[in-house]
C-alpha cells in the first residue's frame, strides 16, 4: 500500500475510534483521574502541564485525521450529487463541479437559483396540479 492509502486507512480507523462513546469514556476517565490527583500533586505546575500537554497533542493530531476524513466524505458527496445532476434531464449540467468554479461564477448561479425560488413553478401555473 502507498503512503496515501496507509494514511487514509489509519485516518478512517482513528476517526471512527475517536468518535466512539468508548473514546469519550476513556477521555473523561483520564480527566477525572487527573483531577483527583490534583490535591496529592499540590496542584503543581507539573500536574497542570500534564493535562495541557496531553490535550494539545491529542487535539493537534486529531485535526489532521478528522480533516482527512471530512475531505474524503465531502468529495464523495459531491460526486454523488454530480451523478444525480447528470442523470436528470432537466438539471443544469453546469452545476456539476460547482465547488471548483470561481467565486464570481458561484455567486451568479446562486442568484439565478434564488430568483428561481421566487418564481412559481410550471406545475403551479397549470390548473388541476
């Protein structure tokens, strides 16, 4: 496996693990133990440094794992939506890959869609529908 595939696999596994109730229980237990040790440690700077360092490292690494998973999920969702747009005859194919268009083009299309929202649909114009 390539480095990308290995990282992707590890990131997915870690994201699932970090998002589980067990991970929360482990983290909460760790914080509780740390808090209970406060009086015996005299609430020292070392005692405070332990929790600060641990949370900083865990947060720093988690950001990369979560971002990787989020990017992949977002791309998959966009591809699914693109497939739906492509399969509907009435849909505008220009909306496919909208996320890659320049900001001005996205704003123009957003205005068009906003204007469509305010127009009555063809089915509303026809009696009996």
